[in-house]
C-alpha cells in the first residue's frame, strides 16, 4: 500500500509572481497550486516568503487560503537571495524536526533551490515543484519527483503555441530589416495590477500532439515488462514520472491520466484492455516508429542563426515578443509543438539552460528581455609568453643537466672535472728504536771536478 503523503508547502512569492506576470500575464493565485497538491496528499503546513508590506493585494488571498506569511525585511545593502535562504533553512528544519512530514512542495522556478531539492531527496522526502514551464529551470524540473506546471492548472481555453509569432510575422515581413516593432504591433500589455492580466491574459496553451508522448510511454511500458508487472494506470503514470518528472497529461489535452490513456487508445497508439478503471496498457510496437524523433536540442541551431542575424538588437536586451516574431519570419518551417514546446518562452527557457540566451524579467514593463547567452561570449585565451621570456626558457632547457655521481641517468653524463696534481710527498724515515733521537737526514753528495 502506498504511503500517505503529508505535504509541507513553501512559496517563494516574489519569484513565482514575477515569472507569471512576465510570461503568462497573470497574477499568482495560490489556490490553484494548493488544489493541485491536495490531489496528491494532505497539506499539513503552508508558508509563503515575501516583503508583505509591498504586497497588499496578495495578503488577502494568502489569508483566505490559511497560508502563513513569513515577513522578509530586506537589508540596507539588499539581499537578492534572502527569501531563498530563509525558505531553505525552514524546510530543512522541518525535515529534521517533523518526521511525519514526508513530502515537500516548492512553489518557485528558481534554480537556486536545486541543492535543497537534492538534500530533501537524500532524506527520503518526496519533492514537488510548482512553477511555470516558461520560466522554471529545466534542471529543477528534471530533478524533483514531480513537476506541476502552472500552465496545466489554467482554464481549458486554448491559445495556439505560436499565436504571438504568427501574428507578428505579417508585420515583420513588411518592415525593413533590423527595425524594431512598435508597441502596438507586439500587442498591448495589460495594465499593471489588473487581476489576471485583463484582455492580454493567456489561458492554457494548445495541447501537444499525442505522438510527442509516445517515446516516454513506450519506455515506461518496457520498464514494467522487464519487472514482470502488469502495466495498470497507476503504475504506468508513476513509472513515467520516474523517467520524466516534468510529464503532465494536461499538456496533451487530457483532463486526467485515464483520459490521456483513452486518447491514446482512440488514436490507436496503444492497446488497452479492461474496464472500471482497471485498464491494462500494452505496446503496439510500431506506434513510436511512425513519427520522426524530434528532440529539443534540434531547435537550437535555427535559434542561433536568428540571434546572430539580430545580434546588434539583442546585445542590450530585446523583448521576447520581438525575438518570437523574428524567429517565425526567418525560420517558418520550425514548429514549436513538433519539438515538444507549447510556447516560445518555454523554448527560450530551455535555451537559457543551454547558455544560448539569457532571460531577465522586466517588472516595470511586465515582460521578459532576451540577451545573448554565454556561448556568444567565449572566455579569452590565456596570454602568450613574450618572445624574450620564451627564448630564455629554451636556453635554460638546452643547458646540460648536472651529473651527480652514483645517481642513474639516461643521458651521457658530463665528465667529472680533473683533479689538480699535487707535489709528491717526501719520504719519511722511521724513528730509531730508542726513540727520542733526531731524524736522520740523507748524506749530501760531494762535488766532483
């Protein structure tokens, strides 16, 4: 029997609010995140971190949802990561002191929480991450147990994934190359503070093609076959989440996982038997082979070409809407949905983790600015040594090495220096046996005529 999950929720309000406003043109609604988590277990604790003195409108909805608001007062020097540190410390303290809490939900898209997620998993805790696919780090999405995208929690009114790019294409084709679009051509932004973004609010993006999910479904079914387990609904979904924690059936138009399997059955992509919720899913074998295997990284080369063509405009940052229009006009044969992306901003979020672009939210304008990524600024080569210094090093290397007598060497040793000749020592006669006598000198030769 599966263990009951007692979930503690930690909300990084500043991050999730800016992310939703800049990508989906929506205010953050904490009740949507809490309702999604209630489907997975019991929520036993709820905390949200922000400077609540500046969030008058948000405090009411937090109080209505019984979320405990943790006040964060920024220091005079500023503390960009102050909320992150407080949240991480409180989550770890709860993991140690509240043993009945066996699951944690991080409502944020900040990649700084990756160490916290990994540490909680080390302690045997189930970790959920709630955020937008358009601004949550893909590394964070892949390292938790389940990623719940905020896009999947929106209403069912679908907006095509490339609607913004398609609308901009006709205008861009009539404009001289390099000229930036006017504000009205990109679409008027909603008034700041308007609930839900008003007329500019984006609902759930158009669903992806079911064939996009088949590689993951095939792989999960193969894993269950190797284990000798019948592939029922619950086991299939849990296995798919183990292989890809970012999977969500709502991205493919399914209101639930059983509805998702029904869509696969009607599309004749899998064989389904059984009734009453006890479905047995089997592979067809050739379903995945009918579609080309398009990968996320295959869409990066055309993006690099667009960035290079508009390098001057992007150097100091440009709105994502402009970049989407350029991409649609210059790369019309590339479809976001065919590569598994529901939105252009979601694709840019993936490209940011690959250092192709850099995204910065502009809170004043309510948009996201795109910059060239780190790969366009390669590190400088190390300085080369000056010619004189190099010549001295060569001279030093060419000098013969000293020879130490008795030490082995593979080179021909230098001959040891010749010892100086000494004068022959005079012979000394032995003392007389009696001792004490003077030393006898040899007799002198007589001169002859």
